[in-house]
């Protein structure tokens, strides 16, 4: 671990220094334990490179090292970790079993990341774990909570509010609906119907389109479908009939 310790230095604001360190890290080979140390205690370049090079999750300690860098840290780390988790879940059933036991809350948090690439990777990763009932129930419950929060915040806004504040909640709501389009079967039908009714009346067409996708995939919520069939937006109407969602 001596080499790992030598690299465990602070993160410099000078981009050239950071880039040089990242190149040096990328060119070297590290043991699994050294990469684990980087993920736990490294700086930004170290954690980013370690995530990209981390090839196996053998136990919950390995999984937590990745999960703990999925939220609350620099975006370069979060995206590298999200990509690695997705790759590992795709390739290994044992890895899926480990993550299904420890990560639903964190996956829900990462689903509404400010980086859309991370949101996409995490929703896709959650879908891989969809058959793990407890994971899906916990994940869906938290997504429902975030959905309600976003809708409540949108209700409070007035036309004088800054657009970026409104867009932040729309973005959050969009990815919650994207997740619910896969996990709608794990929530109470009346709860989901109330959400879809509210979303079907929002001015942002992408939210109405996601609402239509859930309606089409579930084959339920007739009252919402009837409303959206006459939507002014072509993509919303088309989503109700798209073969991918039927």
C-alpha cells in the first residue's frame, strides 16, 4: 500500500496539476486493495481513476466503497462510479445480489442527480435489480417521496420565480417519472394515479410525455389516458401508442 499512500495527496485547484496526476494514475496498475484505498480516502483524480479501474465487487465493503462515492462528492467521481456500478451489475449476478441488499436509498438519491448522465446510468442499474423485491419496494417508495416533493415545490412557484429554480424541480420530476415508468408495479395504484393526474396537467410537455409512457406501459389509469389522448403536443399523444410502451 506504500505507492497508494504516496498518491494520497490533496486535490489541487490547478487543472494542469490535476490532469498530470490523473494521467500518471491512469498509466499505472494497482491491486484491488490499492484501488479500494483510493475509493475510501483518495482525492478527486484518485477516486475517479480507481472507479474506472475497479473490476470486482467481492463483498459489501467493496460495494460500499463505490456507493459512498455515488452522492455528495465531485461530479467527475459520481459519474465514474455510476458507470462502473452499471458495468458491474450487468456482468455479475453475485454483484447484483450484494448491491440489492445495501443500495436502494442511495440509488434513489442518485436518480435525481443534477447530472443527467448519472440519472440515466442509475435508473438503468436499478432496472437490473428490479427482480429483487425488497430493493424495488424501498427504491420506489423513496422515488415516490421525491416525486411528491417536486410537485409540492412546483405548486409553490409563481411566475416571478427564477426559471432555473423551476427547471430544477422539473428535472427532478422528469427522472422520478422515468424511474416510475419501470417500477410502477411496486407502488400503490391510487397513489400513482394521483401523481399522474397532477403531472398530466403540467405545462412542461416532457413531464406529460413521461406520464403518458407510464400509462401506456402499465395499461391502467384510463382517466389519465383519456385526457392525454387530446394533448396539444404530438410527442405526448404518440407516447400513448408507441409499441415500446404497450
